[in-house]
């Protein structure tokens, strides 16, 4: 990597060993392209191809050329206001056309783009804004039950430019400007130059720490990853429908980056309603090509699912959360050729199966390492990886120092085995997270909030198996003597009051007299997980309906 940019120095990012830099460039994994140059080339090529948002709230049906012009106007307005390469643009938007305008417009500026999933609450958003200190913030006025104006008004600092959609004539706070005012300028002619080694995207994801982790990708790493993902998906077939939030890494990559390489229509949905999605698939002849297990099972389980839908789903790439073998076998029984992949926001594409791999490998393993990627396991089976699409670190330098070594290896926190044919199978996680439908939930964060409940002496949050989401958060409580445990409704009300995103709430609660512990007193969470899976934990207080 070249001499650190000011942004890289700000985050104290790791340096990639010179021999790896030389290899990645020689092998074509790293180029001098920037996010802006790829966006400009891709949008110009797509031109009159269709871009559609299937929404009851804010539908859109237009062309890439229309969005390109709006993105260039967005960039020109902000450039005139002093925003440029290296500045940070944050957006928290549903899967609406304004998300594409903002993402591509920020790329034209050479800015660092920070998408935030639309359901993050004030607690998570406040932390992100404090860490990032953005130049520009873009939000809706509201979406569903979320009042973004009320959430952001106290969080936006003096000097930060906040643009909000003026939906249905809603009056904006004094410190917000209408998003529409960004689209009046004469469009920018070409992307502003940016250092390909500088941060291009910062993706926040919940993990083993209580606050979201800011994962920093440079222009080189994010564009390499885009090409990796493109190579993983089978070519041809109908355009896919994207239900994953564009504020999440995989939704962003699928809708806003891979589409530029594939020259394919984009179809977004802002609410994952299986019945509505099936109706759109049938009407528009769209596929459901990949994602977390939940996206597939929710369609298969719906009474409207038909042979016509099945014909639109010849293949299915699953990843982002636990993939039960039973789900893989169910898909195969329907004639869907399913395959698995493994990665993370930090290193998004580590292994993958090919659709022509033997069925047993596709169903029971997470595939082989991708080209350019290296993998190694320590004596305990913990996985480390490195490759040209590996991020440069975190916004928290302490996390970077813990996760990466001087030779460029990243400790994934996952445990696995590699068979004689080189296929990896993930068997456990060292990192204490729950992956619910592709979204990471920090056990520690939920535990901290549950400790605020009256009468709770100790709490552990662990992953419980879930037929739809792969996993959900289960809370195990030890109460003070003679204190009854809270009801599920009480827990949900408390977490709503503290502003924790609904997707993180526990969906089952157990009460125990004490926890299994090590001699030093540390709770052995793996015992709790095993007891929940076996159905032998002492007492289950209740189970919630799914939050999504």
C-alpha cells in the first residue's frame, strides 16, 4: 500500500505488506480504478436500462440514465458547497432510488460513503456519527414507524450538512435541508480524482463489541470484492430482486455495484413481505438468486409460492448466516441448485461452492477459497484469511490491532475444518455474535441493555436455532433472589425505550438458577447454546413472533 492518506492515518489503518501489494497488482486484483470511475463507466453503459423500486411508500420506475443525471447533480451541488475527495457522506435510507442517487453521487465526489441500515436506532446512529464526523448526512423524514427527523435532529452537529426527504409536505427541522435541493445543479461532467488506496466505503456491522464496528474498505478492496461477487453468481437468467437493505454491505454490493458490471436491471423492495415479493416476481419475471436463508424460506413457506416462481429460481446462493443442511436439501428437492459461500463484511468473499460442485459438497461445506484468497487454520481450528478484497481495518484502531497481524492475516473469529479436497466447513464461532437472517447481533450489546431491567442479576444472550432466520437471540436470565423473571412483553418494551433496533431483541427468554461456568467464574456460553438446541434449558419464559 502507498504512503497512508490523511483518512487512513486518521483511522490508523494497517499497511498491506509490500510483497502482497505487488502480487495483487501484478495479478490484476488491484487496479487504479476508483469507485467514481467504475460508477461513471457502468452507468454510462447501462443508460436506458430499467431501475425500479417496488414500494407502496416510495415507488420508482425509471432508467439508470435518469439516476446518473441526478447523482451528478447531487455531486455538483455538494462540490460547490466545499465537499470533495476524502469527505464522508453518511446515508440512512430504505431501498429507495434516493439511496442509489446518494451512493453514486458520493462516488462521483471521491467521498467516503457510509451506508447505515435503515432500522438502526438513535443509539447506534449516534455512535456512528460521533465516530465518523460526516460532512454530509442524508435521511428520509420517516419510514414505517421510524421518525428519522426526531432521531437525527439532536444528533446532527453544527457544520454538518443534513439533507432529508421532504415527504408529504413534512416540515423539516431548522438544521435540515430538503434532499430535493441537491438535484438542481448542472450535473458534474466526470468523477473527481481520488486516491485508490484511500477509504471508499465504511460499512458498519454489529459484532463482538457492544457498538457497531466500522469496517473500512478502500477503492481497491471494494472493487476487487465487487468483481469477486460478480464471478460467483451464475450468468444469464432473469434479473434478481434485492430485498437486503442497501444500507447493509451485501445489499449495497448487489444493487449498487455488481449491477454496474453485469449490465442488468435493478429491482429493489423496501419491505420484505413474502406475498408482495412473490407477486412482483411473477409480474416482472424476476429471480431470487441469493442471500441469507430467511429470504428463501420465507418465499417457499408462503401459500402463494407456485411452480411459476420456482421456474424463476433455478439456482440459489446462500450465505451471510447459518445455512442448515435441511434447507439445502429442501431446495434441491424442489430442483433448485443451491450453493454456499463464506465471508464477512471485513473479508466478504473467502470461500464459495460452484454450481457444478458435487451436491454433497455444496450442501455440507462452505466451498473452496476464492482466487487470490489465502486461508489457514490454527491448532484450535480458528480461521485466518487474507486476500485482495480484505478490508484495511476498523474505525477503532484497537480492533484493527487485535484482528490483523503484520503479515496481513485477518483473524475471522470462526472455527472450521478443511477436507482433503480443500472444502471449508464452518463448525463454530469464537466471536460472540448471533447472525439473524444475515444481520449481525452483538450479544454483549443486548446483554448490557437487559441488565437495566429491575431484578436481573446476570444475563447471557446466545444464538438459538431458527427455521426462518438461521438463528435468533435467546436471553438467559439469572434473577435476584425471590424476584420473578420479566415477561417477554416487558423485555420488548424496555429495549424499545432504550432505542435498541427491533431486529436485535431476544425472541426467546429462559430463566436459570445459575450458569455453567469455568473455574474462574466465566460463563460457558457454549453449554447454554447446546442446552437450548437440545431443549433442556431449565425454563423458557416465552417466545416472540419474528420481528422482521
